[in-house]
C-alpha cells in the first residue's frame, strides 16, 4: 500500500480472451489418428465493462507490516488528466542514542536532514521546490500506527519552525539511483533555535538528573515533543524521503569538535496525507467513493496513493461460462 501517488497507466478497451486446448498427445496414438477427437480446442473473446472507482481510503502508514516500502511523501503536482495532488508527511521522532550530553555542553543549532529514497512523481526537468516544517500539536497514536490513511491528518502549529527552497532534478536522481543506489543524498532544513534548545535541554536534564526519564522514555518523550508535519509550499514534484531521515541537534564542548544528537523517524509513527482535486482533469465529477464513474474520454486510470482504481465487471464472463456445458478452461488472458 505504500505508494502512494503514482499513475500506473491509462486503460482503454478491456477484453478477455479464453483459450481452450485439447489434452490429447498425438505421440501416444497407435496407428491412424481418430477422426473424431475427444476435445474441441477453441477460444472466445469476451468484452468486459469497466469503470473508474474512488476507494474510500488508502493506508499510508509506515512500519505496519514486513517487506513493505516505508516512505515519507512531500510535494505537489498538477496532472492534465488527473488534476492536482499533494502530499504532506507527519512523523514522530526519537533518539536511539545511549550517550549522555553533559551539563557543560554548548548548544549550537538544529536541523532536519531529509534523506532521498529516490522516489519521484511529477515533472521530469530540474525545478525548484519549497517545503516547510511545523511542530505537531497532537500526539500520534503509536499503538494504533497501522491505521493512518491518505485522508488522515494531525493538528500542527500554523507557524513553521523551518523552510527550505531547493532544486530537484528527476533525471539526475534516477541516474544516481540506478548507477549508485547506496548513495546518500539529503536536503538540510535549518530549524528554529528555540525548538532545538528545548530538545537539547531535555537531553542534558536526563544526563544530570537520573530521575527525569522524559528523554529516554518513548511515551513521555512524544508527549513533550509530539512530532513534525512536513508540507509543500511550492513545486511540481512529489518526493520520497526515507524514515532514516532525522532531526540533528548540534552541540560542542569547550575546545572540542562539534558533534550532533540524532533523532530519526524510523520505527515510530509516521504517515502521509495525500490530497487530490480532480476538478480540472478527466476525472472531474469523481467525488464519491465506491461509485462507478465513466470519464468522458473513455480512458481508465489507476493512481494508487489517491485511491483511484479501475473496476472490471466480470458478469459477461460468468454468463458465458454458465451457457457452455462440459467446458474445460485451460487458460485465460486479460488483454488491456
């Protein structure tokens, strides 16, 4: 379920061809071939009715099942046929470090490191994208983390704690993903100093007061630091980022090299909100889930992140199967 906003294709005529073959092996026939074969081999082509359907919701939460892709989606795109689509990511964060920050440490800065996972949807050419980061004001439910969907939201502050404008070149990223798939590319977003200072202070408090376990107790930590919303302000692409992305709290000790405390997004609650507006495309009028829709172009669509699907009606196939006695179906093909 974890893609998310990719159009698979445009589907037109949808016939099914059923092929029937004799099971007789002529190499085992002694003498002359029987002029009255036991089986007739034939095929029939059955046109199928089809429509476009909007699913009620698509699960977009990460870390729900094994062998699934885990991804944060951020961006926006306008398609001439499918209208506009945008994606916002919501995530908790939590440290996996056991090292302690001593009281003589000096806070320097805080940043968000978004690691590309090389998924891109939208315009191919290089173009500018702008994203903003907000603190969540609503605690995400870790025990129920499977049940977040493309329609889910979480309340966030209206004032961003960081923004970034950067250039994304789809062809360049695709080449890196193909030739050097282990390459790590990141977008660094500077965050509000007061936000970083709060995290830093909590880490120092734990190091100096063992009775204060907020920093190392997940349930307490996510109540104090509920998470982030990462949203698109401007752009023409939807970008995939790895949950190995993280908040980096930078600090140093006197006369020492600067270091950083990492708070990654892995193995916590995160999900993607995916919004659509079909008003300007071929799907204008597709507003109600689970209702058959017939585009004026007679094309059929699949866009998994938004819940757009093509429905095939197999009634004519069953009608055929019920009218032929003693039929053995040896193979069937769906021709799109």
